[in-house]
């Protein structure tokens, strides 16, 4: 019996190790393929009867889309593969897509359109090139959008000057890292040689409408050890108000919201594979918090939880989504920058 128990225990350990390996590999792969991210993406708003259709187009196809109006919702898309040819289904609507664009036969009227250009600045330590900091940032030739980006990055720049400015920022971050290590010059060299620094930051627009732009900031920091630390943050920009502070628009101490998110968390646990059951006592309701990192979808609000916050590292970044319809009774949402979303 003892041998059987030990065997089962070892099997659980192997499964956890395998899960952790898969997670780390996926994170490293996501950053290794940063150069594959389309350099320029166009974001177009179409008028669609009583709805509005929002589409993000890259040279490889449609990245994401959604409709806003009565019964706002996301369009059905494969999150990993841009839609180049086929059908784009958005609720009761269906559009034929050819070469990454909706066919003209649909006669959709364009309300607005703008583009973002992704550029990457990389600083490598001159003596220890394994130590590097990379920043993938966004810029725009649309002056109104560019002003919002300047608020987000807290610096004045253009698509022409941005790469040099962010290179200097990456260089300064490397120097700050060495300074904060509290070591002399020789020890700092040893640190860089045997415990290389890797710090990757990538910003991508994941939602837009007439009022808001929502960026997902993906970061990966490695300073030695078994693995690095991935994180994701939401950055919300209002075309009328600029950078939106989440804590002033959502009551993070709202017990009703906490209860709703806790329910979503428990539902998430039930959907996990039975082969890799999570620890049921990792966090209790009292210690559970409303995340201050959020993203928007066309039919809901996504609360992001970082590794270790509500589950062990191997489970990665957890997304808990609350449908817009479930937030209509929350007074703080009604009196926030998100109020207009609840009226659809």
C-alpha cells in the first residue's frame, strides 16, 4: 500500500513539473516570437444598423473584432490565428472575409479608422549580451491617438524618434538594476555573468471603441533561478479623459463584486483538467482580492490575476470575466468611465 501511495504521489509531482514546464515554455515562446507581431495594425469602426462593428486588421488578417449596441458581443475568432479568408461571425451578423478584409459587397460605412505601429527597442549589455531589456511600444501618425500614447508612456515622442528614446529607457533600466544590486563593480560583473537579466515588456491594443482604448502590457522578468516572472496589466485610455486610474472607477473593496469574482474563480477551478487538480486551499475568500488589473471585452470585463495570486505559478495568469449584463446593478460602474458600456 505504501508503494502505491508513493507511486501516486510521484505521479502528481511529475504532472505538476510537466505543467510548470509547459507554462514556462509557452511564456518563452511568446517572447521569442515578438518579431512576428505585425508592425502596423489598422483599427476601423463601421456603422452597422443600430450597432457598431470594431475590427483590428493586420497584414496577416483580422486579429479581433466585436459589435457594440444591443447585445454587444465579441466576434468569433481564433485567438492564435488571424482570419485571412472565411467568415466573420458577430452575433446575428456574418461577413465574408477575403485577404484579411471584409468584402465590399457588405457595403459597410466607415466611421473612423486609425493605425498603430509596433516598434521594438532592445538594449544589450556591451560586455554581457545575455543581459538585455526589450520594450515593444506603440506609436501612431494620428495626432489624437499619439497624444494618448504619450500620456501612457509619459514621454513626448513620434514614430521617428520613439526607438531611440525607448532604447535609452531600456539602457537606464539596466543601469538601475545594477545599481540596486548593491554590489561593487567586480560583484556586479559576476552577477551579470552568472545570473543574467532578461526583462521584456510588450504593449498591444486588445480593445477599442468610440471612447476607450485598452492595452495589454505583457512583461517577463528573469533575474536568475528556476524561472522568470510573467505578468499582464491592463492600461485604459479615454479619448476624452486620458489615462484612466482603475481604483477611481471601480471600488476594489466592493463586497458584492468580490463575491461575484470568487464565484467565477470557483467555476474556473472546476473546469481545470482532473489530471492536474489545483490545491483547493490555496486561497480563501477572506484573502481573495478584486484585481486592479483589468481588460475590456465587447461583452464583459476581464480581471487579471498574476502567478501566485490565486493559484500556484504553474497555472499562469488567470483571467476571470464578468459579463457586462452582470455589472449593471453596480453603482460604482454606473458612475464610472465605463457607464456607457452598461447602456447597450
